[in-house]
């Protein structure tokens, strides 16, 4: 499961959106949480960054609260789940990020870890999007992050990880003519040797905390005994 992530950089990863088409400011976020509006690039408008709400609400849903259970979609079962099947075929998206967080069980309690690329570059999660219409007619754009099995780095921390798409696969993921069987082959763990993980402050657990200190390596206080 991916329940928190960050996007703190001033430049976009890859060359999907050209600088001249960046019409909105993407502010640094250190503790992005479900139900918040986050920057993504939807397949329906791949030239621009949009803000969608994290937690996918299928177009057929009766209530928006279903999105609370739809922050992640398992890559292995996208074609089997009615909530994700349509979006996988025609509403894929790229989610801007530069790190994600998972909690590891330790002798002193759960310790959050920040996980990202060794290069510290920004990247894209593979995602799905949906536009839900309220009975009043108001439209709510939503998205979910696709997960897969962990690589050897992440498996020591958690049993799932978000799908990070290499730059060379971005165009294939956004291709409207791509076949689902070919897309499924993209939903793999990112190479562990190109990633790093380190503990961060437990302040991360409070969604109201959103500051640069959250992405710094955590150093436990020294004790005399």
C-alpha cells in the first residue's frame, strides 16, 4: 500500500509536459495524503498538469466516500475489478512524485521510511483516473496509484510498493492505442539498485505536518546510558 508520498521539486520528471504548457504552479509537498488534490497528468489531456483528488471514485459510484478505499489499485488485478477495469483501458495517468513513505515495524514502534530514486530525481507513479459526477452536476476528478510486489529494497519495509515508471515507458503508458496485456507488463517493481530508503521523523504520521524536515534522514537522539 502507498498511503503517503511527496513531490518537492520545481521541475517535472521526463519530458511529458513541456515548460511552456505548465499553466499552473506545482508547489512543494512533503506529506501528501489521501483525499488531497494532487498534481497528475491525465491521459485525456497529456500536455498539461491537473489537480485530481487522491482516492478514485468510479463514474458509477453512488457516493464519493468509496474513494477512501480506492487510494491504491493492485496491478495484478486491474482487469478483474469493476472499479478499475474501465480506467485501466482508457483513463490512465501519471502521478508526480519524488518519494513515497512506508512504515516498518520495529522494537520501538512503527518507523516511517522515505523511499525514492538514488539519483534523487522526480518520477511518475502509474495511476488511473476517473471523473465522478455529483447528483448536483458538479464534477470531481479523482485518481488512484497502482501498486505491485516490492523489490528487494522495499520488501524489508513493506509487502507492496507503488509502480514507478521508467522514463522510456511513459509514452507507452499514456498511449491510447496500447493493449492491456502490454500495459500489464509495465507494472513491475522498479530496480532496487536504483533506489534508496532511509528513516524519517515520526511527525510524518500527522497529515497536518508538511515541511522540509519530513524528508530529512531521521537521527534518534543520543542517550548517555
